[in-house]
């Protein structure tokens, strides 16, 4: 069984973590990952764009010049969409871009995204990340020891920890997320993932629960 090294906050190897990609996801579907990421990005759009139609642009509606005899092409008022300063012919209006994929498909996409990060060697396992107080320097030193400082990094913890969150939020390109809030976009966006051992256990457990829920329960004959 393949294993990943486990490091402490000083960057020293303190053990190994046995894991198979199939423990996280049965396969990696690029199409499903693409669909999930596009959905999350679409849901982030505000959709507040708006342009003026010709009826909303300031200016007279009087015909600019007579229809015939000038040598020019016939034209109406100057607010027409074909003239500079006129309104848009197909004016943009505020709209809602959000939509939702199937819940189980999104959960599977999250596990596939995590498995792809492991496959690419972009996951670093941290033995423990426990802070006695809010201290940005402590998290920064840990990232430097793990050789991931300076790049986009997602720190994944088992459950919400206010001290870890507040300590890491001022570090550029670093985000913190508990396992319950992971999704395909959050996982695939950063270059590296720093995952605590307890978070890895939680991810494996959720994957095992999904696998057992999917497996059919056969009737046993006496």
C-alpha cells in the first residue's frame, strides 16, 4: 500500500500514512471535476452587470436629418445602437448565474479532486497543528519548514479552529478550511494542500461511508 510521509511543525518526518487512491475515490473523472468547478465559479458571479438600451440613453429622439437628398445613409435618432454614444442593441441586464449539480455528484467530485492532488504529489501531511494562541508567525514558520511557503496553499483541518484560521488569514495565498467545507474548487485552486493527520482520517472516513452507502445490501438467507 502506498504511503505518504507525515511531518511535524519543524519539517521533520515523524511517520508515514498508508493510503490508496481508491480509498478516496474509485476513479478520477476530468469531466465531472470540470463540471463541478464551472458550477462553483458560476455561483460566485454577482451578475450585477447592466448597460443602457436606446430608450435609456440621454438625447433627442428627433430624426437627425431628412430621409433623402443628403447623400448620407438614412438614419433615425442619435440614440440608436448603431451610432457612437447610443444605447446597446442587446442591453445587458442583471441576472443570476447560479445553478446546482446533483449533491452526490458534487461529493464525488470533492473526493476525486483530493485524490488527484495526492496523485500529483501536492499533498503534505502534518502530524498536528495546535496553537496555544493566535500567532501568524507560528503558522508561517510551519509552512516554511514544510517548504510550501510563498505558494498558494490550502490548510485542511479536521474541524473549525478559530486560532488556526485567525493565525493564517493574514498570510498571502494561504486559506484554511475544515473537512466539512471542502469542495472541488477549493481543493484544485491552490498549488499545495497541507492536511493534518486527523483531517486525513476524517476524509477517509467520509469516503468509506459514501462507499458503504453506495454498495447494495444483499439479503441473507437462513
